[in-house]
C-alpha cells in the first residue's frame, strides 16, 4: 500500500475524532447549562411557595 493512503487515512480519522470530540464537548456544555437553568427554576418555585402562605393570609383579611 502507498504511504500516501496511510497519510490520508490518518487525517481522515483525525478529523472524524475531532468532530466527535467537539460534539461531545458541545453536549456537555448544553447539559451543564440546562442543569443551571433547572436549578434557577427550582429556586424560583421554592421562593414562590415560601411566599404563598403569606399571600393566602393577606387574602383572608
């Protein structure tokens, strides 16, 4: 086999692995961002529920 074929094959595999690596990094970053957003939503819900009894007391007066 010609040495050029191995060179092209090497660069082809290198490009494929780089694409896979970038995709996995992208997925990890998206997952981390979603987790941060989920924590923010949980905090908002928790804050809303904490103030809910006070609102109910105000309405009963």
